[in-house]
């Protein structure tokens, strides 16, 4: 979703993970964080989708490899129905999972090796409309784009022509993986102004989150 403020209180999270012990650990971490409520647990993608429809969480913490319906397909369905923002959590940083999850509309991608504090922070950022990609995944993502290994999957959207010069500049910065504060420093504007530019360009381009904008910017060579 677009950047928004303030965060819901409490922040409602659904955890989808097929390994019971891992799921229990994730739930324990999130329940120990102030302002976060775990509203449901799912053991596969189909259950995650059903629970999201019933419970309407703010964020779904989604494992990528699950039975019946995998995390990428479940993410695509959740985003299409605008049920929740999705933070994909996995032990795998291979291209197919990274690109599949991000193109499906995930708002973040975090490896399971992340520390508890990083997990909690990532959930909060996703809920706030900020994209989150594990640094290790970011390096792989940028390397693949540099090698041309990521093929363009769609033509430039019609809304691209409606972007102002400043919005195109911000889109290019998103393609470099810059955060709001970094973009603000580069183009010499307030961080709040950057948030407004991001929200407007997402609306014009028909994109759900800044990670999709980042992928589009790189697809287009901006």
C-alpha cells in the first residue's frame, strides 16, 4: 500500500508458515513486541488466504514454500483482493523466490536469518507503506538487473507519461533502492514531500507499493 501514517494500533498480523516450530517462534517474537497483535496462524497458503479474508489483518507474514498454495501464489491473491500488505519470510534468497514474490505484490522480503528486532521493524515498515528487502536479497536483486537476467514482463504503463519531472526523478531514486530520507537528501526536499511524491506516482502508475515502483524503474532503465 502507499505510505501512510499513523500505524494502526494494535498492528494486526497473520503468520503463515507450514513448520509448526518456526511458526511458534515467529508468533512468540511478534507477541512480545509492543503494539502488535497476532490475530491468526496458517499452515499453508490456502489457509492464509481464508484467514486473511475473515480476519482482515494489516500485515501477513508469509513463508514462501508451503503446501497446497505456495507463498508467491498466496501473495498474488492477497494483493489482488487488497486484503493486507505482505512481508515474505524465507530461508531462500534464490532469484525465483525474490522476483516472484516482489512481482506478485509483496511489500517486503526478509530472510529467516534476520534477528528478532529486524523482523519486528520490517513488519512495522511494511504496515507503514515502506518497502523492505533484506540487504542480502537487495545485492542479489541489483546484480541480476545489472546482468540483464530479469526480463521486462510488461510495457511501460500509460501513467508514466503523466508523471511530473520530479516524480520521475523520485521513481529513479526508488529504482536505486533509496529510502525516503536518502531521496530527500539527494533532491533537497523535506522527507514528507518525498512521501507525497511516492504516493502520487504510485497512484498514477497503478502500483501498490514502492517495491513494485523500484522494479518498474529498473525494467525501464530509469
